[in-house]
C-alpha cells in the first residue's frame, strides 16, 4: 500500500480556499482547482517507489491484477480528483468510445498536433465521469424540457431571445434543442454579446431561479454559453449526493467542493463559457439532444457498510465508507487496484494514518484493512 503525494492543478476557475481548508494547509492566494490521484501522465501521483505511472509500468499485472489488465490494458483506467470550483467551468460534452476512436484517428490522419489549441481528441478513449459533493455543489446537467427552457428565456423579456423561444416550441424536441443551440453558437458575435448583456442584467434583477445565470454571466460577460446554459437543468447537490455524466450530455460545474472520478481521457468538446476553441460542427455531432432529468445519485448501502454510487460503466467504481467507531475494522481487500481517499476525520489504512485529503494506492489483491472515525472514498474498477 503506497501513500500518494498528489499534484494540485491551479486552473483559473479554482477556489483559493476549499482544498487548503480540506487539507488543513494555508491558502497561497492562488486558485487551487483540482488535486489529481492516479496515473494520468499529465500529473501522476508520486509514491516511495516512483510515480504511479512508473510503478504500474514496472509490473502491470502485479499492481492492477490480471483481470483489469485483460479488460483495460496495462494502465489504471480511471483518474480520481478532489475538485474545488470557485467559478463556473466551461460548458462541455464528452464523446462515447466509438466517437472518440473515430475522432482521434481522423485528427491523427490530418496531422493535427496533439497540443494544438483546435485539437478535439487528445486520445482514443471516452470520458464518462461522476462528481460526488463534499459541500453544497452547483452544476448544470442535461437539457431541460424545451417548453421549460422557453419559459425561462421568455420571462427575461428580451426581444432578441424571442426567435429562440419560438424554436423551442417546435417539434420534435430533439430538433428544437439542436436548432436553438446551433443558433446561439453561430450567432453574430456582437449581437449575441449584446443579448447576453441584457440577459445578465435581467437575471440579476429577477434573482431566484435566474441567480445562477447572473453569476455565470459575471464570470463570462458576453459569452453565448450564458444563453446555452439556460437550456440545461440547474442542479444543487447536497453533501453525499452525486451526478453521473455520460457521453453526449452537456454539463458544467459551477461552484462547490467534490470528489470526481472519470475514465482516463482528456477528450472535451466545449459549448461555451471558455476562451478556448469551440468546434461547433463536431460539438453538434457529439451532443445528445434529448431532455432528461439530471438523475441525482445517492449511494446504495451494502451490509458491510460500503455505500456504492452505481454507474453503467466499468472503468471506475466509486464508493464510500462512513466509519463511526475507531475500533471497528473493515477489510477492503480486492482483486482490482484501489485508491483510498479520506475526506473527513482520521482513517487508518494499513500502516498509514489518513487525514482529510490524504490517499493511498492499494495494488490488486493486497491486504487492505481500514479503521478509524471518518469518511473514506474507495475508487476501483469493475473487472
């Protein structure tokens, strides 16, 4: 079992205080957006045996287990994070596995450098993800019912939004949503900027259900993504609740601290709320234009105290243990690799004492007994 030393990424949208508060360290004054736990080549966790990439590369079957290697190859197929949003992230969507493979092959064939700003597919993998709230956590997830979105836009009382309102009343629903998002993202930049400014003022005045969009507009003045965001469900998670983001579902995280787990990929198609490249034709190919309930997840408890967040994919499996008594011991030994992350209290994992924000890597099949009083998240795979 290896204690992990993890990198904190200083993205501009990160909270300056949330991760330091969790870790019990002094804020630096700079944003601290994500702490990465895993073997992503961009920022692999460090252990006493080298980086987790080096550890796994040296003995994949020993570290990951034969079943995981057979199913996912000689790599850890997930990335675990602590995510601290102090400002809205970009409005985005992820491809499914077939789309990712096709897009990656196409961009490789066309000779687009992997680090080019207009490159969409950094790898050939999909990127389903799950976010579990540690504090109240605001996000956008999936399309609203078009009539509900029409009402939200119409009540702003802005003439330039009327064409979008009319389109949202058309049938079928998927075509209506596609037409409106296309119109928003391809509108004349000066005209849409004026519309966004008017909408921001109206949202600030109205408050209530409009408050999240006023805040988004504050961070991204004039961005057409502000209007696109109003097509989506606004969700406020309570601690312990989660959202699963599958392929083709537009989403954005707005504010809060959470544990995030995802398939090991960097493939993102952006819809707005970003200065980065927005590839509208490719985005429209990937987005699934159907209204849906955001589907807030609550963990399913098992007799041994494990609370599992059920998802339809195998690259990751996230669960948690809320340990009420220091004397009780839980055996978490498993034939697949694990990362154990403490988020509250003090947890003993093998020979390691974990305080909030501290984590360990457990190789496949290695004895993993935990005890203490606190909350422990367990990340592994289904193999």
